């Protein structure tokens, strides 16, 4: 029997990293400054097996939540200007068909970068918002934190109905619609947010995620490139940009362009690792894919081994170990 190529093995592993049907698990948490003060409007991202699944922003109390999750091992990534990147692992143990809700609570305290000038997380974009719209938005965030998605969505729509140019509400609405796979509605809300504030990298990150989900990798690569230009210190943006470059290289028949795409992807992955103090596990998973495309089996195996050291309890760990064993064969 013909031995399967590593290209098929790594593609299978990557497919396992994609989102699965919603289950009953919830991750909730709070983001604090070193003083203990809560931090508002901080981006919190949810990753699983090398793939970014979702993002949200902290409320006025520093809270965040991801609900409707399947049992698995997740990585929560938090990053903001002037602070060291932080990540926490959340592991669920119930079987997928278990009729039970499991919740994990995290507290993430960011550490300042010595000598860095920090932007105020609550004033990255200032608007005069009508009190009724602001109240609806705060109520929406509270509903989403509790896992009451439909109620939170209704409140977000109420907020933007009162004040259509409410940037944070439009962006959060787009993110929640995206999470529910309502892509067209998400794009509409996102475009409204972009017209209000084109400088915010989060707009382009979410646009890139929506395009990548539809396998429109040319557009997704543009979006993540724009996100990196607007916020060069955000490690997951560099990671997402690298993923789209790898996908483009997989589909490109021109050897020169393919080499250039993989070279740029490697630079972006190294930048993501540098910014995350080499703790962003997903970057090593993607380095495995990149080295496989170059035919460097030893480097691919090494990258996957490092990934497992950082994520030893990944539910796909047996398949990854099998891939490493095949790569290590002479």
C-alpha cells in the first residue's frame, strides 16, 4: 500500500483544528492590569489546535466569555499595546455527547513592557454615544457573557438601531453574527464599523477571518496584511496572516511566487513567536505546515513536537504524534 504523504497528514490535522458544532461548554474570565484594575475593550481571542475560532472584547468590568463550545483544549490569547502578551489554557473533559454544561473561569493579569507607552484600552476610539445605546450595548455584553447569545444579539441590534454609527456595538455585532455563521449580516455590520473607524485593526482581523472561512484567501491575506499594518504588535494577526500565505502557496503553481509566499509566512510566524515570548502554540503548528510544503520533514516534525510540548493535552495529540513518527522515518 502506498504510504500517505505528509501533505495529506498535515492537511488532515489542520482540518481537525476547524470549529465543530456548538456544545455546552463556556469559558469566562476577567482581564486585569498589574494593579488589579480591570481593563476595558481588550481583545481576547479563542484558539484551538492552531486555528483561531473567535474573538471578543472585555466589558467595562474587564469580563469576557466564549460560550457554545465543544469539549476540547483551548488557548485564550490576550494582547494589548504596552503589555506583554498573555495566554491561558482551558481544558474540558466531558464527551461531546454529554448533556452537561461545564464552565471554566480564568483571571488574566497583564504585565507591562518596561519602558513602553501604553494606550488607554478604554479610549482607543472615542465616540459620543447616546445613553440609551450605551445601556443596550452594556446589556448585550452581559447577556453574551452569560452565554445568552440570542438575547445579546437582540440588544446589540437595539444599540445600533438607536445609534447606527456606534463602532463598538457594530464590531461586536459583526463578531457575534460571525460566530453564528451569519456571514452576510456579519459583513454588513463590519462594513458599517469600517466606515466609522477605518484605523482599527480589529475590523480587518474579523474581515480576514470571514474571508478565510470562505476560503477566499487572496482577500483574507489582504485583510490580515492591513490588520498588521494597523497594529504591528498583535501576535495573532501575524499568525493569521501567515496562515493565509501558506494557503495561497498551497494553491499557487508558480514556484517563485510560492517560495516568496512561504518565506513571508515564515517571517510572520517568527514575528508572532517573538511578540508572544515564543508561547503562541498555534504558530508552531503552522510552522509544521510550512516546513512540510518546503519538503523539510525534520523541521516539520520538530515544529509539531514543540507544539505538543506547549499543548500536551490537545485532543488531536495522538494524530499529531503519529504524523511526527511518519515524518521521522528515513
